[in-house]
């Protein structure tokens, strides 16, 4: 539970306008739950019914349990990425990315993930949003499990993250207490061997649409290389225009429930499919969209295993 001083601290960082819009939006979306669902298929009440039907469907096929277990089949993905302007001091710099933890929905409460993370050495860890399973409701379990998971991360330059469409602004103090510094249209500078790299992050562009690239990149020095964290790839063209070198994002879950060959049925993002999973390039910018470390909606995965991503910069 946040007190007045927590909100004041967040307001100082975000600005009054941003915080007001965030809170109003959160309340408006939660209030929808207490109104009649109507005929909209995408109303939250109908989404719950849809997930129940989906569960019954997979149970009838005899593959539901398998789908749940697939959520724990974490695949380590090593991604070498050649960034033109990368200073020599950052060659072989290792960036661990976790995305879409949806922590309170992990079938084993994060035990296997934690064990895997204990064996990974990295220079920096980034978490690209969606800490909670639902888009509303209580969040204590999500915060507790997230804290437990990130306590296993060993990252020389720290852990940074952005909020996704499942996250409330109230998560910020809790996550920062757990050692995850949130970038809310903000940036920090990573220094190594006398050179620097700007790590910027934006507030959720998908549902809350409160991303501000200009503000996030405000502190970039002339010619400085920049990595941008965004929950979703949907801002790919704006990020490229803003001169971002590498965009790290998630949100799509790679489809989560796919056809053989990792062919997503639904991408849940307003952008071309080629930007919805894995490494991609748009004009002068590289991008990577994680298939997600956790799962949401109905916590099952088919032909789309969750991932722990290690970006090796060169
Ligand atoms: Fe997600």
C-alpha cells in the first residue's frame, strides 16, 4: 500500500500530467470490470470466459497439463548483435533480458527460473514489463515472486526495467525495493572503460500509451550509443527516428499458443509480424522481441517455449 509520500516521489519523476493520466487510466480500466460486459468480446469478463473455454478445449484434447509444463521449459537464447557505434569497452557486454514474467501465474512460483538465473553471469539485466498475471486485481503475490526471482540475478551494472500493460504505477516502489530500477521515460548512463552507453526506458506504449521517447532520450550525449527498453515493439518506427541503436521489448509472448513452427495465431501487437519475436532490423536500428519468460491469459504454451535472453553486444 502506497502512502502520500510515495505518490509525491513518483510525481516528481513523472510529472503531474503523466501520473494523473496513468492513475485515471488504471481506475477507468478497473471500473470496467464492475460494469455490464455487453457484447464486446474483449471485455475483461468475456476474456475470463474465453480462457475457461480454451482450458476446456485443451483438456478435451488431453494436452492441457503439457501446455502448463511447457511454461517452465525455459530456453536460454544467446543473441550476438553487432552495433555499429558500440565503443570498444563494451565489446562482449552481456545483457540479460527477462520479459513478461507475469510472476504470480508461474506454475512453480519461479523455482526453476530462479535456479537457472543463478547460473548466469551478466553485465546488465533488463526486464521489459508485465510483472503481474492479470491487468487488474491485487499485486502482492506478483511482487513477492518477482523479488524472489530477481534476487538470483547477478548483474555487475544492475537491474533495470519498464512497466507493461499489466502493471500499475504502484508497483514502482515495490520493484525498486527489490533492486529493479524502473525507467519511466527516463535513462541512466552505463560507464565502462572511460566510455558510456545510454540505457533508456519508456512507460507502457501498448495500453497506457504514456511513452515519451524525447524525454527518455533527453540526456543522450552527442554520438552516444543508446539501448531503449519498451514493453512492446509497436514503437519501432518512432524509436528508429529517435536514433535508438537497439530496442529491447516483449509483450507479444511470441504468440504463446502457436502452430507448429512457432507460427503465432495472435500477436497482440499493432505492428508487422516480423517485429513480434526474435531479432529483427528496421532501417538503422536493431530490435529484439522476447517470446516472454512467463505466460498470461491461460498459462499454457504450445510450440512457443518461454525464453531467457542473453544479448552479447559487439
Ligand atoms: Fe505479457
